[in-house]
C-alpha cells in the first residue's frame, strides 16, 4: 500500500514578546486648550483641532500616522502571505440574482477580483451583454455604484454613484436601450432611494448643501424631490420636507404606479407614514401614522387595499391591511399576526414571504393574498435566507442561503409548487465540511441569556490557546445573522475561532431587545459583550492572551467602550469607523438622528453623565495598559466622521502604558465601508489579521505540509 503522511506544522508562538517590534515612535500630536461646559461640568477636548477635515494640519497628521502604521505592518513576516491567500480565495466568479426590467433580465457578476461587480443583461433569446461597468467609473476603483431603479417599462435607468466612499451621491440617467446618458447629472444627493413614476420621472431625497465641510458639517433637514425627465435639477419640486423638518425622508411608488408612499423620521427608529394618490394630480397627502412611536411601512397594495409592515402594538412586527380611503391605525386589521419571532416580510410572484428570525436563524413561510399559509419554505440548513422579493408578475422567486461556513448559494423557487433548485452555487476553494458552526447561549451580567455563534475547525482542542475574534454590533435594531465571509474563511483556515454575539440593542428579538440596549440601558450592550468574552475564556476556547474584539460603526463604539472598561480582557482591539466621541457625535453630519439609541449629552445632566461614563474618547486613562489596538477609518467617512477615530487614537497614544502598539490605519479616498474596492478590502483584512496574530505572539501562519513516503507493504 502507499501511505501518505500528513505533517501539520503549527504556527510558531513567541516564548517572549521581546522579539516583537518595540517602542513604536508615534507622531507628535499637539494638544489644544478647548474646554466645553456640560451643565456644571467642564470637559477638556485637547484634540478638537482634528475635527477640521479641511485643514492642512489634519492632513499632515493623517499622513504621519499612516506612515507609522504601514511601517509597522510591513515588518510583520506573514502579512503578504495572508494577502496572497485572501486574493486566491477571493478569486472566484460571483453571480447575483436576476431581475426582469422591460425585455431584459439583469444581474451582477464579478469575475473574481474585479474591484466592483459588473451589471450584465440577457435578452429573450438568452444573449448576454455587459450593460454597466462600475470599474470604469474611476481608475483606482474608489467610485462605486449605489442605488438604481428602472422606469416602469424598463427603458430608462437612474443610478447613483459614490466617489471616495462618500454618502453624497451623483445620479445619472441612462437610456437603457442605447446605454447612453440622456441628460445632466443630478448632484448633492444623500441617503436616497430612487423610485420612478411611470416613465415621467423619479423621486429622490437629499439635504441642502451644508455650510463648511461637506464631509462633517451637520445635515438634519431631509427633503423628498421629484425630478421630471427632460428638466434641470434646479426645477425639481420639493414634495415633502420643506415645511416639516425631518432628518430622514424617503419616497417610493407602488408597483401599479397608483400611490406614492412617504416615510419621515427624526431618528433611526420611528416614522410617520403618508400616502398620495398619483392617479389624481390634485389629491392630498393622506396621513397614515402621525407619530414616531413605531416603525411602519407600506410593502404592497392590491387596488386600494394597503399592506403595512409595522411594530405598532407588535414588538416582533406584523402585517396589517387597511383601505387607503381611511388608513389610520384604528382601522388596521391583522393579515399576518405577530409571533414570538421577529418578522421581515417581502413580496414576489403573487405571494407574501414571511422571513422570521428564530434565535438569529431564518425560518420562512409563504402566504397568499388572502392571508392563507401556503407552505413552509424548506431551507438547506440553519443559516440566513435573503431575497424572496421582486415583482408580482415574476414567475420565479430567487433567494440566497448562507451561514458562517457555507458560501452564499442562490436558489430559484417556483412559487406555485414550492420546488426550489440551485440557481448559482459559487466555486470557492474552502472545505466547509472541515469546519463546524454552533450556537450557544451564555448569561450576561444581569442574568439575560444571550445567543452566540462559534465557528472553528472540527476537532479543535479547547486549551485556551486558540486565536479568537469576537465580533458584535449591539445597536440600531440591526440583527447579526449567519453569513459567509472570505476574510473569516482565511482566519478559520489558520486555526482561528470566529465568534459572533447577538447583543441587546440589536433586532434579533424585536423592539424590546433593541430598547434594552439604548440610552440609559446602553451599558447592557457592553456587559453582554464582556460576558461573551468571559464565556469563551471560561470554556477554554481561548484566553485573554489570544482574544481579539472587533466591531464597526456602532460596533466600533462597542469595542472602544469594552477595551476602556476591561483592558485586561483581550489581547487585541479592532475598532472600525467607530462612534467614539459620544459627547459630540450628534454635531456631525446626520449624527443627531442616532439619539434614539444613544440620547445626547445635551438632553439632561443625568444623560450627559451616563454617556460620559462610557464614551471611549473620555475614558482613556493615563498609565493603563490597553490591548494592542489598530483603529481603522476612512478619510471620506461622512457618516461616522474620522475625527472620532483620530481623537481616540491620539488619546491612546498619549496614555498607553507598556509596549502594546496603538495604531490608526486611515484609508484614503474611502468612506464608511460601502462600495470599497475589492483590492482595498483584501489589503485591509490582511492587515487586520496580520496585526492581530502578530500581537498574539505568532511569527508564522499554520501550514499543512504533505509528504509521500515510499510504497510500503
């Protein structure tokens, strides 16, 4: 017989951290004398000058910090090896679900390492052609495709582009048949959908251009406009928001072109709801919901019957029906009642699909327009199912299924029979069968049970020495459900554990779960995260020497608060595009709209004191040994402005005790994350993983060497 011997060469771990890079020399960050008065308390803000994103001084600081960071990263011996593996694993064809517009079927495709996915289309004969290539928008891949919507007959396309990752967009209008731009570009559009009224024109939303910096100045009066095809943008009519000051306004037209639905809100939770009859030019704007006490939206209509998704009197959401002639909540009737699981509904192919979260895992049911349950959709396993949306006339319903070890596979569902077949299965060089992903429940500080998904190689030895990334978000009613990531796959290949905790503040268990992590209960979120880390350590998945915590945006706040409250708990901290100056977050761009979750330092003395107690920028203590930290942000982030990260990094560099590095990695011509090029995404993930493993003491990556022996009898 021929015997093959597999020798596993494990990563070398330093017996002493003395071999690591020592005494990182940080740029000199000057300190100003700005002092703010909050009620009767004075608060120093020595790095206020870093808020000025237009100053040459700030630009020089960014350049100097990046030089230090990239010099440090360049000396990590396995950084390029990680990048090469990420590129290799990322290099597979990715095809999206198709949608029918006019006489064509449109779909996105990426041949593997294209910075932006390309929009293709097929005609009735199946002939395929390239329709729109965002990779041609800029030479460096930093301009991306945003929102897009076709006119009702599919003959005209309106699409937005983002330059350098900014939330400010330009809107381009194209003849879909000739693929030629048909009129001037719309500019200064932000936080906007695009929704056509027939072929006449489309609705979009934006703010007035702010005074001062476009990337950081406050924007808080959103307006809904109508752009009539063939006219200039300056002639666009304000439909909503001129008189009523709202921070977020959106407008969408029903599929039958009969109604305009408007949502308006002052925060990221709770909205007013309006409807206007588009068949009558003189029809009034009818109020459906006149307060901000619920999230409600029209998801479908059947003639004059409206179907509304709402959490009013239903924290886990329900669908109700009402006639447009008298649509106030007192007239609503249950269509799909609330259940114990959180509902996310959609429509397609003449049916409703109720996508429920059961402990952060998808369960999907199909209903007809009378409210009758047609069937339970058989999913391929435990994970996340998305899609199930499209036109009422669609003959096929597409959905995608994924989990932490299963790449997203697209399925085609025949809605009459319920039969699902694989439409597109990606060919990823990752052996899912060698890994396991399981859900556990752990107990937080106050006794609340919190779910967490833990993913790793099968047969993992629980000896407390496994490199582990603990990830979470914990805010804004956002749910973290199982998904596949190439970056995480590489981490798993190298023997890492990836754990995701479903903290309070998210939406996994409905409005009550969300509210339990807001305002004066925000500390619950940090306690939940700390308890997740303590569970992983107590069960010997890892130890403090091999634990990294990671999160972005609100999750960046989570990491910043946790590392300042419990710096002993982890070896590495990775706050990305974080909200880190909690006393001033509401003064930048659309930050004031986040007050439902956070409250503000101006609300009351009690609220100020509560926020100050956990605000990361204000809780870095001199003489404390903080974990090895790499703050990441983008210089064009106009959602969570980079000043948050700048000030936090400056505080850490000034006050850190010991030799753990505190770096900041600032992407240039990049924003909050959406539309980032594949090349930039790969490099960032390589840097994050290299920094993490290196500061856990690893000097090499695990490798499997295969040796063949001579034939043996």
